């Protein structure tokens, strides 16, 4: 016998596909939405549809943006020759909250994870190489997380950029080993940016 209505069951199933949402949490969220006015549900559904219609990747840094270039790449007060490489847009948001970084970004959209089939071709590494080859970059600040995949990605980028003549730096003190960068507090991130260390000069 079908105890849960099919429409509610489908919503619960969809919600469990979100990161960190298990079946119990999905059920609680679905029931909460069901109890709210229908207008709120329609607004939520419309907002989700608009996401893919209005938000795209910036052609330069590959962050999510409604404009192209994004507001950071298009800001004349930012230093376009200093590029911070991060894993995800969430990491960019975390660094921006510190107010300590005045350069631009390059979003990889992931980290190297060979066991999951994610290699350099699945990330925005080729675009980073092209950006450096254009002569528009003086320094790359690698700000991947200090997890095993994050460190492996940082090492790969350092090897990839060897011999390009640019300055290569890495987030220094403040980020504990094994911590995902997006969960660091603003003071910790600011300190890590200010005390970054050179890995190699790539010359």
C-alpha cells in the first residue's frame, strides 16, 4: 500500500540528491514545504528554474555569474595579474569575505580524484594554462584545500606551471591540514592569504 503520496515521495527523493541531505532531513524539508502556502512553493520552483536561465560561467575566471565578465573580473580596481586558483565558487566566496585579496580568480570546479575519474581534463586546468601563456598573469596563488586531493591538485598545478616565469605561491599558515577551505573563518583565511609563501619562480 502506498503510504506516502507519489508527489511527496518524488520530492523527498530529489532532496536526498543534495549534498549532506539524508532521507530523514529530506522528509522533514518536504513536509515543511507541503505545509507552507502554495505560492511559496511556486516561488521556490521558479527560482530554481531561473538559476539555469540567468546564471552562467564567467569566460575568464569560470565563476557563476549573471554578467560576463563577472563583477570581479570586470572591476578595474582589482589586480588582473594576480590570480587566485580555487576549487569551487564557494571557496571564492569565502576568500572574498576576508577582504584581504584584491586580485582575480580562476575556478577549477573540482580537484584531482583519479579514483572518481576526475583528472586534469575534467578541471579548468587547460584554461589556466592558456591564461598564463597569454602573458596576462604575474602571480598564481594556489588556494586549494589542505586535503589530500587539494594538495595533489596544488602539486599538479605547480608542475604544470613550472618554467612559465610567473611567481607561484600557496596559502600558508592558518589553514589546518585536512580542513576544507570553505569552512575556515574569515580571520584564518585572511592570515593565510597575507602570509602566503612562494613555491617556485617557474623560471
